[in-house]
């Protein structure tokens, strides 16, 4: 099989697995909803400040993202991993996972945006830029979390490990996202935000290149 | 081994020269702090490390400078003692700029102490009531300054004697970078050729690098305590450094959470490459995107060429070399102890 047919088969497989185990995706969606409400109720007294909205939104996205992606390697048994190992190229497999997780995070983030705007108001002034920030954020988080969860899935206590391994690494992405989305919310004025977008794309590029090169070493058991 | 002895000798030199060499004379402060246009004032200048009374007071010249075209020279200079002198000025009636007030630099030129400057030392307020044009801002331009070239460190306001920390704080980060580069090199080697030796070297270099990171953070906090007023002021560089150290602490947690050492070594090697690629944005890219108290932040190199003079270079560069060699030595000892531990446990 060539790269593309492998890639699309693996991508299709991700969707099928998700569809079969509907409780997992429902759980994540419910997690997003609960978190939105908890965050809203906890921050009710500082309502109306756009920057607070911004920070809380990205924290919701961060925690929802980590929970959604961490299952991507943990949910598949060792035997099935071995089966893939004989059939497909590891780099193709990880690219399919990253693509799937990007789409998943994009949907979850839009969902989080929708519900959070419903309860906490919608201070976004530049919707186009904000949508772009959400897309870039989904890509960055998906790559970083997929890579880290593939390492952590091999270890004994993977949930703690994902958090301690990924949070420091995710920080450059998170800071740039916060900056860009403050611009979209008109909290800060900056016309040269293209530079931040390029920074973000550069970080994403480095992360995906590292994932592509290093995943074969993680996978092999 | 010759290089171990060399590193110790270099570091002894760095410690002796770094602590022992005096600062150049400078101006600590002046009094009063403000004056009015058209007035004549007696400006008290307090020197630091200075020997004002070494020469006759006629040879000491004092200026109030606005810019290279606008400066006034003092009339009479009266030396009280080595660190205090009185200079009388007749401030012109009009300010060099049409503003409410201007800030003037004080420049003292001394035949043996050399020239010293205190920036923005005296504020002169405009006097709107006076309508004369008495006085001239460029009657006695600054000229024939005595530049003394000797083995001493520059005097800088705000940091004063803590300038010596340059030889200990900054080389820590150079050494850390060299240690982490070596560690990443051995991690890549381990992935290409999985023998325990490569893994042990990677671990030894990461541990040494992390030690330099903590020492760099502590020396930085000590410096910040004196120069910025607080040991920890949530400066972006402090924050990102703390995060970078967390990244490397997680490396050891990851290693320890595997039952099979080989699997742990392989995944730790992968994570080490990943961690190194996040170290570069954390230490060198993000700090430039935000305002920082650090010298030369926000857009410039973290350490500008204007921060060092030739005397400082003679101590600073050896210090980097000395600490890096010491780090390699420490990593080598750590590597040997790891190998012995493995041999005792019959792993290797």
C-alpha cells in the first residue's frame, strides 16, 4: 500500500473506532460541558472582563484537549499495536492519529467556544482571526499531545505523565495562542500579528517533524 | 589530565580576578536633584571608588550635559575629600529644548580617575517668568577627556559591584547549553545504536546541565535581589527558565516510570530530543516577545556587546571555558558512577 491509501485507511479506522466506542467521545463532550459550567460558576464574580474570558477559554480548551487526545494510544491494546506494526509504516500511523486528533480538537474547541459564549457572553470582535487561532491551536495541541501520549502510553502511570511531560512543552504554543486571541478580542492592539502566526506555524512545523522522525523509535517494543 | 587541571586553574583565575579587580571610579549620586533655569547652583558630587583629592582641584572639570551639542562647564570646583566635590554652575536662562524640564547628565573629568558620568542626574525646570537669553549652552564644549585604560571593571549605576556576577551567572547558561547539546547528541546516538553507554552519557550530561540550570537560576535570583529589588519578580526570562527546568525534571520522572530500563532509556532519549527542541523557544524566543527586565531583551540578543568591555572579556570568556570544562569533568565522573552502579547490579 502506498502512503496515501495507508493514511486514509488509518484515518478511517480512527473514525470507526470512535464510532464503535461512542461512550468515549460522549464522555469528552460531557467533560467540555461540565468544565464550561464549573469555570463559569467559579468565575461569576469577575464576569465581563474580556481578558479573563480569554484565559479561561484557553484553559478549558487545554484540559479538554489533553483528555481527548490521551486516549488515542491508551485505548488500543498492545496486541492491536503489534498488528499495526506488521501492516503499516509508523510515520503514516502517527500522521493519521495527528490528523484525526486535530479534527477532534477542532470540533471540541468550537463546541467549547459555543457553550462558553452561551453562558459567559461572547467578547470576540474579530471572528475570522479567532477561528484561525482555534484552528492553529487545535493543530498545535493535537501534535504535542499525540506525541506525548504515545510516550506516556508505554509507561506505568500515563495520566500524570502526560500532564507533566506536555504542559511545559505546550507553553510556547499556549502563550502565542493567548496573545493572538487577545488581539482577536481587541484586548490588545497589534497590527503585526502575522509574526505570531508564523511563530506558531514554525513551532507546529518543528513538532510535526520531530513526531515524524521520532515516532518509529517510540513505537518499537 | 591536562584539561581538568586547566579548568581548575582557569576557574581560580576567574574567581580571583572576578572578585578582586576593582571597579572604575564613578559618580554615585549628586545633590540637589533638581534646579531651575537661570539659577546658579552648588552641585555636590559624590564619587564611588574615586580619589578626587589626588590632583589640584583646577584640573578637575565638571559638566552638565544635555546632548553632544549642549553642555555647560562648572566654574569653580571645590574638592572636599576623595569622594565628595562641590561644583558651581550658572544654568542658562533658556533650556536647550522648549520643554517644561530637561534631564542633564553629570560628567566629571579627573586626570587620574578618568572620566565618569551619571546619566539623568539633575532635572532643570524651565523658568517662564524670566525673559532674558543669558547664558549659553555650548560655550565650553566637552573636550580633552581623560580616558584611563587599566585593569578594572566599568562602573554602572544600578548594578555597581554586582557586575562581577557576569562571570558566574552568564557562564552557567553557556555551560548548561553545552551540557544539553552533548546530552542530545548522546540521546541521538542511543537511538541509532542502543548501547547502555550512550544512555549513561546522556543521563550524566542532562544531570550536569540541570545543575548548571539551578545554579544559573540561583545566581540570577541573587543578582535580581540587588539589581531589580526582588529575587523573583516574575520576569519572563525567570518564568521561562523555571519552565525549562521543569521540562528536564520531567525527563527523570519519565525514566523512572518504566519497569524495563531499556524501554525507559529509549523513550527518555526520544523525550530528551523533544525537550531540547522546546528549550530553544523557552530560553531564546519567547523572552524576546515580552517586556523583560533582563539586559537587551525584547528584540535584541540577550547579551549585547555593549554590556562587556575589554577588561571584562578577559575574565568572561575564560569563565565560560572553565565552567564548561568543569561540567564535562563532572559529567564524566557521573557517567563512571552510573556505570559502576550498573555493574554492581549486573545489568551491564
